[in-house]
C-alpha cells in the first residue's frame, strides 16, 4: 500500500498521515476545513488540531474526497463515530470496488447500535475492512513518541498489509483477528474514562479509580463476548491498554470531561468550546441501549449514561453503585 487516502483532518487523521508518510507511503488527506487544508499544503502543519507539530512535506491535503481517493491503494477513515455512516454514504459512489478500508474511529453508532465495521460492511460490502485501535494519543504519535496499537481484521492478509504500511520503530502495530473485540474495547473505554474523571473530580481517591477500571473491564468483556468477541482480546492493547491510558491521563478528552462533571460543572458548559468530539458522550447512550438489547449487566456504564443523558445526580449514582450487593469476581 504505497498511496494512502486519509479521510478526516482532525488530530488523529493528521497523526496517522504523519505515521504513514514516515513509513514511506504517499499520503493525501481530505479535510472539510479549507483553512486546515491550506495550512497543511503551505506550512506543513495542522494549526487547529496539532499546532506546532511539523508534518512531512510530502503530505498533501484537499477539500474534496475524490482527489484523495484517486489511485489510492487504501483509505483510512478517521472521522468521529457518529459521522461515519454519513461519510461512508458520501464516499460510496467514488470508492473503488475492493478498496481496503482501515476504520480508525472509536464508538458505537447511536441510531443503529452498530460498531464501525458492522456499519461499513452494511454500506460498502465490497470493501475489505480492518480496525485500528489501542492506546494512542494523537499528539504523542505526531511527536514520534513510541506507540503500540492493534490492527484487527478477518480478511486474509489485510491486517498484515496495514501493519507493513504503518509500522516503524516508533509506531508498532500488533495483529488481531477480532475486530469486534477491538471495537468494543475502543468504544466502552471512553465511557469508563468519563466515570474515572468523575471519581477524580469528586475526590474519591485512587483506590476507587482502580476499582472502577477493574470492574469496568469486566463490563467491557461481558458486552464484547455477547457481541461475539473473544475475551482474550480485552487483555491486549485495544482493551486493557487503551482503558488504562484513557482512564488515567490528563490528555484524555473523556477523562477531562468527567473531571469537570465531577467538580460540579454542567455537561453543556464542560463541552462548550471543545473542537474535538468527546466520543464517550454519544457512546454512553449507545452502550446502555446495546447492553439492554443483549441482556448484559453494565452498572458503571449505565451510571455514566444516567448522568450524561438523564440528568441523574452524581452523588446519588455513586451511592447506588456503592450500595450494590456483594458478589464474587
């Protein structure tokens, strides 16, 4: 894969353009914002989402998807999860049949309750699919700091092809054959990160956060297995690895949102002024509905959904969680 189309000009799309170019690929990035496109082409920087990070001068950007996809060997879809369906619908008429897609969004669509691979399989069934997930803050990736991720696919040889396209000594992909597991891990960890931020904001201590991460991992595994994923997947980078990073780091948008809520800020105020999407907000609603549909018990995730979408009081929710019956692990 020597020519790559990057669909999405946010921080993560720009960081992956950096990685692919550094690994030797020709990269064309599609972004809707003409200012971002102009800055990448003229100044080799994305001043909105990755200010101060110098990009490879060979990276090109365009405001139209067709030039990005023209002659591409593969496309990376790096748009927020709730926009993935509409973007795929827009791209479908110009996608070459059989073009490999790497899905890089972490979330579950609220309307259909589909993961990104389920959504893409429905909309563009002729395109072989892989999923990229794992503990990876865009800013650190763009600064060429060591990062390890999961690339998951059921298509023979596709994960390996994407690994060869992206892999460097600083960006290390690991192969998985469980895309659903990688996607459930990447989605649920954002919901749990909001919970961990609330715990920190309320001053409940590190013991409480460690317990929440551990019990949250159990919820993640239960939902994943109910969706057909393998439990072992959640012990890897796209499960435990991503969960620990997102639940403990101040760079996490989901964690910092929870922190603001825990300190008494309203959701609208906490979200005001953010340019980047906080995926856990929409995903919390989707996870709660999906868990109900599958009959999976997810009390921590349900608590986050209650705070975000049903106006439940944080202290009441915390007390309810702490009052649950004792049980075995």
